[in-house]
C-alpha cells in the first residue's frame, strides 16, 4: 500500500510552487504588505488559469473534479509561499455550493467560480468570536437576510457571499445587492485580509442543503488551514536553517553551535511528522465521513499550534533581526496567527474532538 502522493499530485504541487516562485516571490509579498492592495489580481488570475479555483468543481461546470486532498496539497504550497490572495474564502464558497446548493444554484455560480470570472467568500464568524454553526446568528425572513458578520476573508472583493445564519444554515448573497455593507478590517496578516459584513434585509437564497453543508464547510476550512500551517511551518524551518548556515558569529556560522543545532532538530521533529495529520483529515473528508469531523479538528488544533511555535523559534534563531520589519520571517509569523485564530482556536477544537471521541 502506497501512503505517498501520486505523480499527478506531486506535479500539482510543483506547478503551483513554480508559479509562486515566478509570479509571487517574497519581494512581491513585501510590496503588498507595504501598500494598500489586498492582493495581486494578476497573480490570482494566474492561479485561476492553473485551475486551482475550480479544482473540486465537477467537470460539467468546468472544473477538475478532484477532492479535498488535492486542494489541501495546494493550500500547503500557498502557505509555504505566504501567497496573498482570496484562496481560502473562495475555496470554501465553492465547497458550500457543492455540498448544499441546488442544481440551479450550482449551474449559475460554479462555472464562473471555477473559471475565476467570479470571486466567492464566506461570512461565518460572529462578532462574539464564535465560529461553530450552532452559534451563528442572523435572521432569514422569506428571501431576505439580516446579519452582522465579522472576520470574513476577502469579502470586500467578492461577487458572492456564503453567509452562515441562525440554525446553522447557509444563504447566498450577491455582494452588490441592496442592504449589503462591507467594511475592511485592518488585520495582522496582510496576505489574507478580513472584512466585516452587515446585511440589512439583503436579498438572499437559501442553500437547500445548508444545514448539513455548514459543518462540512467548517471542517474543510479546518483542513485547509492545517495544510497552510504545515506549509508555512516547513518554510520557516528551511529559512531558519539557511540563515543559521550563513550567519557568522565568533568566526563561524551559528549552525555550528550545539544549542542552535538542537533547536533546529526540535523544530524539524515538531513539524515533519504532522504532515500525515492534514493528509488523513483531507482523506477522511473525502472518503470517511464518520471520521472527518474529528480528524479535521485534530489537524487544525495541532498544526496551528506547531506553526505558531515554529514561528516563535524562527524569530529567536534569527536573533535581533528577527523582530524587525525588514526580516521576512514576519510574513509567516503573522500567517501563523491567522491560521491559529480563524474558524476557532486550537483549544476549542481539542475540546470538540474530545466530545466527538466520547471523552
């Protein structure tokens, strides 16, 4: 039995990695950090042309009809590159339609979302900080919705919003509809911008399977965050190793110092074995629905914590420069903060995993 990636999956990761190296290097990430633009539209267009925006969309709607495993492999590479863009919100909006949309809703939106002609986003978080579908608020009356949502990634640039409402349901709202107000929020991670969404009797469409889809969307989001965290942590490890092999002190590189060697080894041991967590969680989401929810919770909790730990270690091992704006480590440190907080803190998911396991 082969527990590795297929040749096609390895090629997928290599292709996306090469694209990021050419079109969105860290110098471009820095330009976006120092500017006002939330992301590079040309880079996002390139991602869409690679087929990433429609990776899970059925072929009849112009997609590749692959699974969450493949999308998570892409998320890992995007995390390693600190790719600025609306990937996460768009991916979750697509998954919401796939899991809970009607045939008409799928036919209307999936071809445009797959091609990158329309941008999707999700508005799930509450101002109270609650993320679980059972805690969502928002009233739907007929074909209109009123709700206040916080921490919606990429909503300001989206064409379609998937909004979580009371009862754990999902509704579709066109961003240009009346009663929709979206305000950007200045967040720590400038590679993935947050927005606040206020809906006042905004026209909406319920997703017929929204109640069941909501938890699937949440779990898919946890897997993608875990994959992003793995990619980001792996990148930080490599950056720190490279720095230790070039930074000289007392006439030799700091990589020769035993304390530095031990810390680098600890970092590697912390992250590399965790790869299987997000692989399995993505596989369970695709193939083992009875195990998917708990596996996703474990993957998000563990990898988000490991990413944060490695980010702190990377800052320390870069010495005084590690705390400065000029040091590139900051991009992944702030990305780690996003991955840890979005869709719920690790402690929440550990508690939920314990309940799901009957503890």
